[in-house]
């Protein structure tokens, strides 16, 4: 099995920006179940597994 791509090493600044966005979304007041559904739908649109 091939190791997964390490985004943190490849682009630390981008990784920090995405982590900050996720932190903001978690604190925005939206219920966790809706955040999960949004992430699930975004992954479906992008054709990737969530």
C-alpha cells in the first residue's frame, strides 16, 4: 500500500489556511450534523470520498 499524500509537508501555509477555515466553520454556530452534510455533499460534487 502506498502512503497517503502529506498536505502539511507539501504546502504548510495552505494546510494552515484550510485548518483555520475548518476551525471557523466549527465555531460558526451551525449544528454539527449540518456541517457534516455540507462536507459530504461537497465531496460528492468533487467526486471524492469523504
